[in-house]
C-alpha cells in the first residue's frame, strides 16, 4: 500500500518545475508601454507642419504650392498625384520635388531612401527649415539619437512658430526618455485561494467489497493573503550609428502571511548588444537569474537570450528566444537541467487608445530525470484599452498544453495537462497617489491533468497594487 506522504512529496516535487510566465508577461507589458510612449510624440506633428504652410493661397494652376500643403497635411495619395503632375511641368523646382519625394519615402517606411533624399536636399538648401525639421524627425525614427538631438538643438535656435517649437520640445523630451531608465514598479496586497496549487483530490487504487485498501490524496489547497511586488527596467545606450548596448533587469515576488514556505522571489538581469533602426530591433545578451522559495535559494540560472522586434506602422512582431541552465540548491530533486523558451507576439494598434495582440510560445525543459522533462506549447490573446475618463484596462488569456517525456514509475502514467490562465487589470490614472496608479488585478488559473486527483487545480487571485511607470 502506498503511503499518503509519498503522494504529497510527488505533488510538491512536480509543482517545483511548473514554470511561471511572470517574467515574460512583465517584460511584454514594459515593452508595450515604451512603444506607447514612442507613438505619443507624433500626435502633434500635423499641427506643427501646418504652421509652416505657405502664406499665399494656392490657385488652380499653382501645383508646387498645393504639393507642399499636401505634404504638410500628410495627404499621401494627393502627394503622389501632385508630384507626378508637378514633374511634368516644364519649369518645376527640383528641390520642391525632392522634398515631396523624401516625405513620401518617410511615410512609406523607406528610411534609407528618405535619409538620402533629405541629405541631398539640405546640401542644396541648408536654410530650408521644413526640410531640416523632417530630417531631424527621420533621425529620431531611425534611432540615431545622438544625431537627432544635435539637429533638434540647432532648430530650436531658429525663428519658428510656437506650435513647431512645442513639437520640437516633445521630440527632445522623448529622446531624453529613450536613453534613460524605462520601466515600471508595482507593490500591493494579494489574496490567493490556492497558493500551493493543491488538487484536493482523492483516489482509491484498490477497493474490495466497498472498502478501500489502497488510497491516496492530493495536497489540500491553502488560502493565504500577503504582499506582492513586480519591477522591470531597461536602459539603452547608443554607441555608434544603429549599434548600442543595453541593460535589462526584472524582479518579482510574493510574501504570504503565516505561510513562509510559499514565499517566492525572482531576480533576472541581462546586458549585451543591441541593434536598432526605424523598423527593427535586435538584442543578444547573456542572462543571469536567481530564485528563492521559502526564503531560501531555490535555484540559480545562467544562459543567453535574444530578441527581435519589427514595427510596421500599426503592426508589431516580437520574438524572444532564451536558453538557460538551472542549478537547484536541493540536488535530491534531480531538477538540474536546461530550459529553452521561444515567445512570439503579434500586436496591432488600430487607434491610439486600443491595442490587441496574439502570441504563440514554445518551451522545452530537460532535467536529470526524464520523468520531470517536458515540452509545452502555449497560445496567448489579449487587449488593452484606454478610456478618456482616466481609466485603463487590459485582458489576456493563455492556453497551454504540457507533455512530459517519460512515464512516472510510481504513478504508472506519463503526465499530460492543459492549463488556462486569465488576467484582468483595471488601472485608474485619475486616482494616482504620489505618481503611482492604483491597479486592480484578477487572475484565474486552472490545470486539467490526466492524473487528475493529484495535479488538477484551480486558483483564484485578487490583488490591489500601486504601479508607477517611468
């Protein structure tokens, strides 16, 4: 007859390698917040450009003036039409045509062609302020921060309309933020009805005449309240051209009242090379991680991570790949080994106050014992919405399937399970306290296993935090 203590040990052992996706979620939220800040700087661009409209009113035959105004209003279909018409005139101004051509290339995302055309134009017309303004913006979009800063400083010294000066100031502020620390920090109270992922299950393996002679029980769920914290920070430095270095740090944890064994803390840092231009960001760096449970070191990890991000107007594609080796403090668990993770996210911003995204992830865990090794695939879907009343909300769901490599000799099964996790966050900017926004988070997680009595679990969590973005 198997003893109950054996089954409880198995439950604790298996929960130790149920990898949490907190790090990936925290970094994704930070990346999306930074992207939102980058987009805000362009909001007043059209207003500033119209301040540089020619003073005279265009006539029916003044194609060059109409072309200039169409560029100022970002009316690109009209620009294409008028540019072709303008070039057919016998005495057209090649500099006006080149200005429109460069603006079109910028609007189409052809950064290199736009830079080449603006440079040619400004060599011929160094005092053309509108061309210099667009060129500075182009350098900003191409992540040439040092060069963009220099151009904006020069423009600030010129006699320009107030709307244009305000737009230049917004770009200068965005450049300062881009090369400073960016991220978020959050701390708050938490309540969870199943901190140990207990199944509350029961199984009778041998029953004779209505009496059970061989039974076992899963771990009972434990309810607890406490505190949680999350922090993410990244900083980038341009070295030369599009090449630079970055530092990224993550930290998160939970402390439960009267349940010290379930306290958990994780810290991760990576620093390495980064390439950035108008469309693409590529980063490669070593990774170091530390994790504790019950106020004792649980494992240390080292590895390497890479990230590629591509922006196409309102669309964004992000791929993160990570390999790390985990070294556990308790060698009896046989959990030492590697973890390979790949996260893919497609985001779409149909308008400034709404974003939707989908993701597809893959993980492979290898340990000393094949029973503990597994492969996992996940799908994510989510959205974020800003409301004019000073509130914001985000909702996301993750669906995962995990399959272990080998059969467990005691359980006589190879473990397989499906997992669902749902998050709802509601923030209130209008109720900020010392610059920190209150956020209500609801989380529901459930695991359905083929060894249901031991590994099935449901978990509900509520937290109220104060969050500051910087």
